[in-house]
């Protein structure tokens, strides 16, 4: 019987079946990892919050993996917020006890958490989080902020990825065609105020005055969903479809059947998967330069708008709606750019090569 390949890297991830960007990221990468990579799920299914006893059990499971795979390196995947940092503080200490090389991939970035660490004494954070050999971030400003906190690890920029199966699924539905006009707008994200959903709806209402046949499709759920429903009803805005949470073929059709993504977020974004997926389907992109967005966005992709500015969204969309030739040019550029840069297989290989 052939010997099993030794485990070279233990990657702590959320439960792969959960919703959320990090689970989705590793769901996409997992098929492209070799047998020497082990995914260790550190949350429970269905986004269930573990009890204190269950959390202790997860820590002991991690210890068991360290004892079993005696030379494996460790990759942690927290979000940059108090809750995740407190939890992974313990994972770092456990890995250090077993003299393991640790790497961190920060997903998402809580500005208030950074400001709290920066204004109060973040010495405890800095000491623990300087142990990892490499820290991957999704935006250059996050790299600068870690340096400001005194973190001495090497910090590198990384990217998220596009699910290859999305592209394959699109081929089964007739393939991805360049967009030739902007009549259908898409907002696809969690429905939270900081994602710019209300600015999107208000801009759409203004655009309707000149373009009454346009349509806005909103995909997602979240804390502001009921408030959004009430707002649309009270303002009597027509041609808005609330699709709820979409996945599989429904999600594919969102990208195939809409012309432009409107995502005027002012949340601390890393590199939003929504943007990368929209690029790969050739949608024109209307977004802000928050977080990691400004590190990859260029004016060939659509337009950047000011955060929390309805007028800025209207001004960005108006010339595009009136110039179909530019829409097709942008659409073709976005499709080819995403296919070249953000396919899951390539992202998986680059990540592993940088650690091993």
C-alpha cells in the first residue's frame, strides 16, 4: 500500500458549506489543492456560533492536527476584527507552542478595530501578530496599517478568485456574450447600508426619469432588507426586483442577464468577490475606491464613484447608458482581464507557492 503524501500545510477555514466570502473563497480553491494541503474547518455548519465548550473542542482538534502532522505549516484566515483576532490569537499561540511556521490571510477589514488598536495601546496585538512569517492582505492600505501598528511580519498583497464552475456553468447556458447596452442594473451583495444599497436605489429612481425602461435587480439578504423593501414601497419606485439570496443557476443568470454592476460600497472591503465575478461576466462596473478595490480597478472597467453620493452614481451611469459602443468595449476588456488574473486554479497555485 503506497504511503500517504505528508501534509505540508494546514489551512484553518470557516465551514466550507457556510455563506460568506472566506468560505466561498476556499470552496473555490479546494479542488485545486494537492493532497499535501489539509483544510481544517474552525466554525460550525449553517453559520452556527459555537458554544464556549465547542470552541474549546475546535482548539483541541487543531492541537491534534499539529501533533499528527509534525512538519506542517499553518495558514490562518481571520477577518480583521476583534472577534476573529481574539480567536486566532489562540491559534497562533498554539502553533507557536509546537514551533510551527504560521501565515495569515486577512479577509475583510474593520476600520474601527484598526482605529481602536492604533489609538489605544495595541501592543498585545502587535506582539502576537508579529509571530507569523507572512501576512497576506487584499489592499495596500491594509499593509500600511499593519506597519503603523508595529507588526514586523512580511506583508504581501494577495487576491481572491472567481469560481471556475461559474464560467463553465455559463457556457452550458449559452455562453458569456459582451454587453452592448445598459438597461439592466445589478446589485448583488449582503443588503446592508454600508454596501451602498440605498444610494443605488436612489440613483436608479433618478435615472428612471430619463430612462423609464431600465431595471434594477437586487440579489442578497441582510440586516437592511426589510428597511429596503419598505423604502421602495413608500417611494413607489417601479422596475425593481428583489431576488433574495441567489446561488447556482439563479446567480449565473444574474450575471448573464444584467449589464452593469452598481456597488457603491463604503464598507471596509478587501477585494469583493462580487466585483471579480461581475468582471468575469463582462458587466460594466460602477463602484467606489474603498479598500482593495483601488488596487486593481482602472478606468477601462467602468467608473469609480464617491462613497455615499447618489449624484456621483447618476453621473457615472448616464454617459454609459447613452453610449453603447463604450459599453461593449468595457465589457470585452473586463471579461478578458478577469479570466487572465482571477481564475481559482491560478490563485490557489500562487498562494501555495508563496507559503511552501
